[in-house]
């Protein structure tokens, strides 16, 4: 089985790229929670936050595959 060529050239560059990408994206999660809380009617906030957390959990479940 032949090895596939590295897209970034070295393992160190790959680790740096993944770390930077994760750091940029992970900032969105608390902001999204705050936006939902600020925009939802008070009686629906709990349900919407529950649905949002469920979608985030599904991403973690199917992500490894």
C-alpha cells in the first residue's frame, strides 16, 4: 500500500494548521449560546438551548466516522 503525499509537507505544519483552525472555530460556541439566549423568547429558551446542545452532541458522536 503506497503512502499518500502530505498536503502540508510536514507533520509539524499539519499540527500547527489543525491547532490554529480549532482555535478559530471554538470561539463560536459560547457566542452562539449567548446569541440564542438573547434572541429567543424566555419561554422557549430552554427548549432551543436543549436542541442546540443536542445538535452539538450529534456532531461529536458522528465526527469520528
